[in-house]
C-alpha cells in the first residue's frame, strides 16, 4: 500500500474545504480592507476605513441591537419550553412519539414555506391570527406593519420552527440520566418539582449548554424568514445582522463594508462560543 | 387502562395537529379556488397546481431542486466517506491537523464565505450554473466527522481479512466499510439532502436566471411578486408552498427514525 493512499483519500474533501471555506475567510479579511463595488477595475487598499464606516453607521448598531434582543428573548423561551415539553414526552409511549413527530416536522420543513405560510397567518385582513382575535371580539393587530410587534412575530415563528429540535435533544439528554437518581431522590421524599430542580436541571446542564450555544449562534444567523417576510422592515425593526450583511454586499454592492461586517460577525460568533464555554465550564462537568 | 391509553393518544394527536395547523391549513387552502377562498366558501380545485406548473414553472424548479440536492448529497457523501475512511483507518503525517481543520468548519459561520464564494464563482464563470449551486455545498465537516466516528467502531479485523485476500484500500472501503456503515451513511445522506433542499441564501446570490431557480427561490419570488396587503392569490401561493414542502414530508414519514437518530447522535455525543 502506497504512503500516498491516505492523502489521496482525504484530498477531495480537503480541497473543497480549502477552496470554499478557508480561502474565503482569508479573502474576507483582505476585502474588508479594500473599497470595491463589484464593477470598478481597481480595488484600492483603504485600511480600516470600512470598519470605521461600519461603526459610524446607525444601521449597524440598530441591527446589532435587534439581533441581541432577538437572542435574549427567544433563547430562554426556547430552552424553558423545550425542557418542560421534553420532561413530558421522554417516555416511549405512542402518544409521546406522535407528539414528538409533530413537533419535529417544522425543523426539517423549508424555511421559505414556513415564512410564506406565516405571512398569511399574520396578514392583517385575511390571516388566521386576526381571524381568531376578531372571533373573540378583539381588534385586529397589524402584525407585520407595526415595528413594535414584528420582531416578536418573527421570534414566535422561529420558536415554533425550532422547538422540536430542542425537545428531541433534551429527550436524548433526559433519557441518559440514570433512573436510580430519580428513585433515590423520590425515596428521600423529594416532591416532583424539587426533584426536577435539584436532580434533573443540574444533570441536564451539558445539554442545556449545548442548546444555549447553538440557539444563540442560530439567532445571529437568521436570514431567510426576514428576507421573505419583512426585508428588514418595518422601519428596520427586523434588520438582523446577516440580513444587513446581505443588503450591504448584494443590494448596496459595498463589498468592503460587507466584508468588514462578515469579519465582525465571525469574530463575534467564535468569541461567543468560547466565552460561554468558559462561563459554564464548571457546571458542564457535573458528574453524577 | 386501555381506554385511558387511547384517550391520551387521541389527545396527543389533537395537540400535534393543532401545533401543525398553520401548515395543514395551508395545504388545505391550496386545493380551493381563489374566488371561493375570498368569498368564504370551499370549492375543490387542482387549478392552483396547474397554474403553479404552467404559468410559474414550478415543475422546472422541482427538477432543479432534485438535481442540486441530489448531486450535493451523492458527491458530498462520496467525498466525506472516503475522507472518513482515511481518518479512521490510516496513520499518516498531518492526519490530526487535517481532521482538526475539517471539524473546525463546524464552528465557522457560513455567511463569512458568502461574498468570497460569489466572487470565486464569478471569476471562473460558474454563476448561474448548476455547478455553481452545487460545488460550494459539497464539503460537510459534520458528515466527515460523524462517519469517521462510525467507521472507528467497526472491527479492524474485517479490513485486515480483506487486505489478506489482496484487496486494495478502495476495495476495502467499498466492499467492507460502506456496507457495514450503511445506516450511518443513510442518516448523513438524509441530513445533507434536507439541508440542501431547504438552502435559500446561496441560491439567492448565485442564481439570477429563472431557469435555474430552486423551489425555495421560486416560492420566495412568487410570494414577493405581491407581498403587500393587496389581494395576494393565497391559494396559489399555498399550492407552490405545498409543492416545496411535500417531498420532505413524504421522506419524513418514510424515514423518521433514521433522521432523528442522525440528528441526536450528532448533538449528544
């Protein structure tokens, strides 16, 4: 067997990764120091001025704020709901399998379809949401036109779509907790909620940590729902970071500033994962 | 006892239907005419599907989605499996570094590659081609990682027996490793296919020609032709949406267990 064999076997994968992941990171850094609009023959080096422009741009700060609000509201809701539901659905009965299946379905369904369907649900005049409100004798809400509610609508839709994933992951985590621990806690006379708080929650911490990181990172990458439903509106209320990146690069054709934003997003997301890992490190290694 | 069990199952079924009601209603809506929808009645019709296919080219989009997702899955699996085999079974200089580089891609947010990949493809003239849609999606660090873990669990004695019989590495991979790893490969195939089927942002930037639209692009464009509060033809939009969802739903009911296993295995261990 030739010494070359393993290299030939990994070569195609490594080549694809190099061309479409690592080289682009390097060229993003390079482009973020240049001024370019896709068209002009020159790409002059401009130092940090793209970053300076970004930091002086209200849209950037608004976008960062909107994205942070989205994460701060949606992540805790997802985790709490998912753990509660998973505690009910962890047993292997037919009914819990049925419900798990139903909840899981949206996570693999096309986001564009979901965005379109919920555009109808939340449309002012013919939508399901306002239909229900009217039936209850309440007034209509302009869900996708009122800047103060539109972000909440997107949080709702995203939670609906992703909840099934969180539930499945929590169930896998819960099923890994040894039954003896529950039995011991019950023998000690622990009430159900206490057992949940003192036994389940600490033991499930690694899963919670995993989901926390995943869902924060996900919140910082939301794009499709926004592009289909709101285009960042109304009045910038849903202009989250990746949408701003797309807008800067492919609508305003400002490649330099778009790349600077991509770099910032990159550093932010990698940093986020590392900081969270350190903060939660102590509890993650909790052993039974 | 039996009665009580049936009752909880029924309740779970109702809760599940309620949870999915927006999507279920959209499918139901797609089978009625716009006139009857806005009048408030129900008139069964397949007309929306006819319009989606004839006037809006959704048959073409469907074929495009199948081609793109199918190719990404096949080539992606081939590339990941051969690499996973090498990572799991061979000792070679730089192995840990290359494997580390592969796994690290899982942490890298894909949006940083958006502008550079667009420029790369523009430079080699692959924008507005199938290749341009497919190539950037081929490498999948997760699939390579997952398959490598799986292959490491296969007893080496099986490989060695095959080598004794004079097999070459690729034959060992094809005749020994791949048949045993079939469940893992299948799970990863589903995972890749679904991810690509639902991919939106890359086709959005890489394709301008309507002929190359995937279903996701076609649906988004059909809806955005009239996204305001004017009279959208909701039943038509829902028919297009149903065409976009349906293949995935069928697949889900066929292989639910594989899918869930693939996803939880990736997360928990």
